[in-house]
C-alpha cells in the first residue's frame, strides 16, 4: 500500500491516533540510530562502558592526538616498509575490515571502535576516516561526523563516500541545498552509484517543496513551517516542544544534542503530506510531523501529541532504531499520559485476539483497525508490566543496549537477566487473570 511503502521508505514511522478518545500509534523500526550519552549526564554515563568509550576514542581530539602520536618518522618508516610499520598497517587494515563487517550488521558502535583503532594506527588514511565518519553519522554524532569526513576529504579529495555522507548529514539537518551540492560532487566521483540519484531526486523534490517555508530553531528542534503561518504560534509550539524535551528526557535520563526536525503542516495538507489517515494527530517517520491547528487549539490534547511523538523520536535515537514496535508504542502511550485503565479495558473486550509480544515487533500497519487497537493496548499493558518488573532505569538501559545488540532477545537477557520468551509467555498467560 502507498502509505505503508512511504513510511517504510522513511525508516521509522509513528502515528498518533486520536479517535473516540483512544490513542493509537504506529511504529516501523529500522536500523542505525542512536545518540551517545553527553558528558555530565550522570545516569547515562554510568551505563555500559562501551557507550562512553567510542565517543572519547573518536572525533577531532583523538584524531589530533593520534596524529601527533604517530610521528613523521613513522610515516617515513612506512614508506621504507619496515616490518613494524607493515605489521601496523596489516593490523589497521584488519580493524577496518572488521569495521565494515560490523557496519553491514548495523553494529555501528562496535564498528566505530574498530575504525577508531584503525585510525589511531594510521591517522592519514582517508578510507578509515570515512568508515569512522559513517559510524558517527549513523550514531547521530553528526558534529563529529562532519569533522571526520572533512578531514578525510582534505587528505584525499577523491575518497569515496565522504561527500555522500556529508550530503546525508546535511539532509538530515534539513540543509537540503548543501546536501544537494555534496550529492552532486559524489555523483561526479561515482556516476554508477544509483543510490545517489535517488537521494538527489528526493532532495531536489524537497527543495521545491521548501519554497514558501521558513525555519525556526529552538535549542533542540528545527521547526519547518509555511511562511504564511503565524510566527507567534510557531514559537509557542517550539517552546512547548522544549518543555516536552525536558519532561520526557528526565524519564529516560537522556537529552540528545543533535536537533530533531519538526514539520508543521497546515491542517488541510497534513494528511496528504504524511499519507496518514484522518484520525492521525501526529506522525514520526524520522521527523516529527504535526498538524498546526491540532497542536495549537486544545492545550491538553496538544501536550499529549507532542509527548507521544517526541517519545517515539527519543526511543528511536536511544535504541538505534531497534526498539520493537510494542515497546516504542507502549512508552509513547505512557509518556502522553494515557489513562491507566485504557489498555485493560480494550483487552477485556478483545481477550481472544491477544497474541504474544514477539508478534508485535514490526509493522502495525499490516493489521486491520480492530486488531491494531488491540496491539496498541497490548503494547501499553506489556510496557507497564515491563516497567513494574524491572524499573524505568532498566528499560532505558535495555533501549541503550539495543543500539549495540540489535537482537531484542539478547539485549533483554543481558539487561534484565531473564529470557524474553519467559517474560513474553508470563505476560501472555497473565492477561486472562490480570495477574501481571
Ligand atoms: Zn505512536
């Protein structure tokens, strides 16, 4: 279906549905998203050591330090192909090879470590830096990615992929014109890369659609809106998004630095632009889409929509895009402040349709409307059960672990010290008696 393929093509999608007082939401997960902990965020810094390690082992400081460590003498030794340097080169190539293998498996955190090691051994190898920059970009450290990739280009202006990745960084930031310039350079370097053509077409379409739009930047959001819209109302939305950023962030002890892109749609265009159904109150597909009137008319309803969609955005970054749909939806419903009894009441009416959680990892869009409502109710109930059993802090660590180990069962066992299938079975069995 058209809607589904659009949402899939965008990677991650979430819909907030406000129909008959029942909020329903959609998520389609895809790989490659996380933001690392920021220094000073104590609870995150206390997470798995690997989260902080790569961050401190990459970027401009390390590149500089490493470059200083490997002296000019070492380079001349390399030219002389001394055994020591040859060994070092072999090790570096091997680490880079590991990095590319991990990239294929979407294990960007581990891949970043491998490329950082390769770069330490050979700081002037542009291809290693491209690998490192790619991981930084996929891990939402675009500030580091830009530095790394620009350094790669300075070392070798024809190095493959660097301009394409810089284009991706700019595109994600909403800097479409600069993105197009990078894509065009990349296409001149590699005319056979068909993915570049697709990127160019998308970016050029967006640039055309951008005519008549303005942007407003708050601390953590870039809000795109039609120039004809009332700026005071846009300011108001941005202010409320910042409040939600802090509120939801406190729940997850997670405050990403890389800004989120928000698109404010005139109400008449929201459904067409997002291909969402009439009852959708908002949508997350990597960007947060909001209908203008829907979020400025009723303050309470708006608060729910903003909290719901921002939770999707945060879960997406924290988990690297690997959170199962039921968990992302359950958290979004919880953070929007859904009535506690809602899920229980829906499941009581549709007890025969309740299935195991492992059937709710992917696309809810496949489901017919009634089954979908049951799926959201299950998501809500199961997420509350998960939080009751393990605590919110453990749930956050579970999301964080998914960015390193995308397999949910493995991450669950590592963080919760229980088997996911046991949790799932216990939860499923408990539904009839509401014992959970
Ligand atoms: Zn949702």
